[in-house]
C-alpha cells in the first residue's frame, strides 16, 4: 500500500489460449513501457488486529532481521477509515503492516502486494491494455497516489507512486509472490502479467511434486516468473488444498530453513508445515502472531 513517509511513513490477450504444461507462452502482446522501479520496492501487505501489531513486528524481525518504522494512525483508503500503519524493512522483503481501528473498506485487505511504478496513469493504462481490471481507481495519499487492480484469475495487487522518488537498498533475496489460480485462468494470468511487467517465465513444471501444496504423491503445475517488480510463483491447482496452502501469499528465501525455523519458534511464530525437501529446495510454512502465514525456502544442499 502507500508509504506515509518515504520509508518511514517518508498486451491485451488476443484470445484466451489454454497453455499446455511446460509451454507457458509469455510472448509480449505489444511493446509497452517498463514501469517497475525494483524488487526492493515491492511490499507484502499484512493485515492484523491492531492489538497484535507489536507481537507480529517483534516476531517477524527476530526471524528475518531488519527494522521497523514507528506506527502511525493514518487513512490509507479513498473512503473514511483509520489504521495503524508501519513499514518493516528486512533483507528478504518489505512489509506494509496494517492494524485497522475501524472497519476495513472493501476491497482493501484482499490485495497481496504493493508495487512502486514510475508513472501511475501510464501504468494503469498499460495494465488495462494487458487485461487487468481496475477495482479501485487512482486516489491520492500523503506522498503520492495508489490504485488497486485485479489480474485475470482474481489476483489483486496495488500500485503506488511517490511524488518524491524513493531510494531503498537492494534486497539480499527477492521474495516470491505466491499466486494460486485455476487451470482455466493460468494462461490469461501469465500472459497478462508477464506482458505488463516485461517478465519472463523461467520454468513451467507440469508435474511438480504435490508435497509442495500438501499433497504427497500427487503432482500439480508450477510456473516461476521473474520481473523487475519481483518474482511470481504461479501454483495451478484444482483447489483441493489442505490448510495452510493457498493462505500464504509470499514465499521468503532464507539462507538456512532450519535456522530460520528456530528463530521463528523462539520469537512466537508457529510452524504449520515443518521443513521438507522437493524440487531442489527446502521449504516450510510459518504463521506469525496475528495470523500472517508465509512460506520460507532455501536451496537444498
């Protein structure tokens, strides 16, 4: 979502084509401008009860490192509302943390990510041309403007723009936006987002190990995309997902999953899925105080 300080508070689908597993067609749909600034400006949007903000912040920073801004009571929607907001800056990704003290206006709370763009109006036009819908039209904030868009498959994201350019250091590792879509929506989402973001499909595994979505012995389709905005992992499933899969919106890359789990448990987080190996990775799933669920992973040694 927007920043209330510069870190402190500071195309179009010609036709819907069903892609075969292993053949993700991400050819651009026409030349468009690059609107991304960098992966270090992509923020995970985390909503917790206002009373849980301190516990979440302490646990998340103890697990991944980093620092937090001071919480501020602000309005971050185009209609009347109040939330406590703070930014968490970590080596594995940024977090915009919201603890509302009023009811949350629709559709806020459904957007998973905020991406900084170089030009708000042009980025919105390009996203619409690529097949996205604008679910909240652009609105001003204290230091710029914001918009909420929805990609094919029902994936909500927010773009934000700063009046004064920000300057954040690169991340140590770039987190993965974990997008669950139905098979019928996979082609539309991939072509739409990749075209807009100037991204590339780096892998398309039609027989990915089902243990990655809590179904050992099964397979599913997993597509990994890289863009200047950040990484996207598209999990194409039939929706038969055991908890907590489908609830995690971000995957954080760490140096050692075992060490990270130890830090997480000591700081009050719960391990929902213990460490397992699959497809060259060690992965696990955590739940932080306040309910935020996140996947973590590292390269299998």
